[in-house]
C-alpha cells in the first residue's frame, strides 16, 4: 500500500509532527499560565496552530489538561481540526 515516501512527503509529515508537538505545548503552557493567573496565549494563536496541522496535538492536549473544554469554539473546532489533520496525513501517505 505505502511505497517509499518522497522527499516532499517526508518534509510534510515532519512539519505536521512538529506543529502538533508545538500546539500540544501551547495548550500546556496556556493551562499553566491560567492556573497562575499570568499573561495567556491568545485563543486566536491556539486556533491558528490547530488548523495549520496541529489538530491532533490540540485535541489531545485539550482533554489531557482539561483546558478550554467548555468553550464552544474549542469544543467543536478542535475535533474538526484533528480530523482535517488526519485527512491531510492520509492524503499525503496515499499520494503517489
């Protein structure tokens, strides 16, 4: 099913992996700052990083740290971002 990955596929999958780690870290840092009542990461930044390929990281972090789970935009948007990220990964792997 999967042939040897092209250079473009490897670069793209690496980018997706890194952006997911970055997004996961953003949610963690924002949760820590929220608990300490310090300066927060903007919701716009969290959403943007989720929709440029970090959907899996944001969805995982949101429920792992119980952060932003009551906000409707995040409650509905992060599963959509995660599904889009999975779809992108699938398309990259199936593309010949």
